[in-house]
């Protein structure tokens, strides 16, 4: 491998590492901070934590459109990464609910550009040099897991540390973004037309619903897992340990996902991920001991580590070539963003009215519906294949 290619890949890995060091040090601990340090109730925490996903539904496509229109994705990535970190200082200086809500909105507006723009740049470059994109993206999971563990320990001394570290890590990430290799971009072509076309595909609509039901609770779990560990007797350090095990367990499953997909099929792997999620949420509803929570955190690797590559590849396979980018944008915004928002917001209400264990029962019910829907879609595809074979 050429020296400049190695350097460029190292730059991409470095960006993901530091960006997710920032994300992992803040978001999993934020709900506990808002509850214990600020004293907000479940409704308020649910609203603040869920506003990010709903903002991203609208701003992710917008940032992608602006990036293509200006042909300046690296400048946009650099600027938005820095201002995402800077915006988090609002949590340090404000202590009233509405100002904290405005802080969350501001963070979400800038943060919504980071993942789609960086993923787009990384996918283009790794495809060009024939390198496994997953081996780059895994540094994000690594950074996230390390950050939750380390910041969980540091925040026990001073909770404000999570916001200052967020700013520092994202500032470093924005500086690294300057060195990301530039790739040619094309101007967007009739985005609205592409949206209308992809929404006529039945399989796409059904899989959006499956993603909403299975992956939405997994994303919302990042908000409530810290409260769950705390209610089970854990400290900030305990939350960090649980997240470290959970997130790092995604790495090996992401590496083996390709082989499983080839042997079993995309929807079959997505179903396995859904079943594991269902079992996990039911287990959490039973109020297990802290030791068992740590021991079973590896189940996150099964669910997220398998669902992410299977879901993305399925969308690519069923969408027509000329609207694949539009399909992926919608998949991310609606299937992931809206699902994350709904589960986080509804979870806040359930947490306030009942308990954190009720939240996980709600997640289990959604996952159960998602698994059944996935099985139905598998049967539909088998039926379609049988008809096509009979005709030919």
C-alpha cells in the first residue's frame, strides 16, 4: 500500500476516533447529569435527549445537499465538527430547562452534518483504494467505548468534565478533518423526485418500519442505559464499564457480519439482530443484578454490530442504482432518526410515569413487532422468488 494511501486512511481513522471520543464522553452520561446534577424530571430529560434525533431528520439531508451543492464537504465537516463541540458549553453555563433545550437543539443542528458527510467521504475514498470501510469505521466504536469508560470515572470528580472533553475532542477532530482526502462530488439531481420514486417500493417502506421498530430502541438505549445502570446500583464508573463492554462488543460482530450475510441472507441476519435485542430488553425488564448487566452487555454487539451492515446493504440492494444515495439518506433520517426520537421521547414519559424498567418493556414490545415484520418480509421475498422462477 502506498505511503499517501496509508496516511489518508490513518487520517480517516483518526477523525472517527476523536469524533466518537467526544460523542461517547457526553451523550451516554448526559441523561444522568441532567437527572442528578441539574435535577430535571423524566419528561424534561426525555424531551432534551429526543430533540437531537428529530432535528437530525431535517438537517441531515440539508447538510448533505449543501455539501454536494457547494462541493466543499471537508470545509462543512470541519466547521460543523468544531461548532458541535463549542455548543456543548451551554450545558456548563445554563441550568434552566429551556436554555438547556436550546443547547441540545444547537448541538443537533451542527452534529447532524458530521456522520453523513464523514461517512460519504470515507466510503468514496475506501472504495477508490479498495480498502474495507468497516476497518475505518470501527475506530468510531473504539473511541466511543473508551470515552464512556474514562469519562465515567472522571465525571465522578466533576460532572462538567464531560462537556469540556467534548469540546477538546471535537476540536481535534475538526483539525484532522482538514487533512481528509478530497473526493469529487456531483451536484444533486432532483432530490424530491428520487424521494417520490423510492417511496413507491414496498420492500423499502417495510424495511423502514423494521428499522424504526428494532434499531430505534437500540439507539434510544444510549440515553436510558446510564439511568438503568444507576437504578441498578451503578455509579458513573459503572456506567462507563457497561458501555465499554457493550460498544466494544460491536467490533468483532461488524467484522464477521459479511460472512454471516453471505451464508444466511441479509434479512435473516437482521432478524437475528432483532431477536437478540428483544431478549435483551425483556431481560432488563426483569430488574437483573448489576453483575448480570455487565455480563450481558455484549448482546449489544449481536444486535447493533449485525443490524447496521445488514440494514445498509439491504437498502443498497433493493434501491435502483440512480437513487441509492437518496434511499440511504431517507433510511438514516426516518428509519434511524425518527425511530430514535420516538423511542427516546416516549421512553421519557414512561420513565417519569412508571420506571426505567417500564421503558425496556416498551422497547421489547416494539422489537417483537419488528421481528414479526422481518419474518413476514422474508416470506414475501421467498414468495416473489418462487413466482419469478416459475415464470422463467
